[in-house]
C-alpha cells in the first residue's frame, strides 16, 4: 500500500467501513510509515474532539502561527 492509497482509506477506516483485509493492509502500512501514522492519529483525534463538542482555547502563540501560515498559503494561491 502506498501513502496515497492509505490517505484515501483513512476516513473509511475511522468510520468502521473498511473491509477486514484492507484494514489489515492499512494497519501494516501504519506500523511501517510514521508519516501516515501521524496523519491517521491526528485525524482520529480531531474527530474525537469535534464529536465531543467541547471547545478548547488555543494558546495565543499557536493561534498566531496558524494565522501566519494561513495568510502565507492564501497569498501563494493569489499569485
């Protein structure tokens, strides 16, 4: 399984809609690929936090970095 294929299946995996054989292949990939594991864990945690419905204040420093990154990204697309 490639990283691109793994990314395409993460949502189905987390929703419990992935066939058992494909789930096993994705689990094996996640054990070997730290980048995909980070994406998987972050996606899972984001869903858990969102579904929990609680809002958490974002530290000012993190918020400032996020805003800077978003502004930079939008400026790049505008060019």
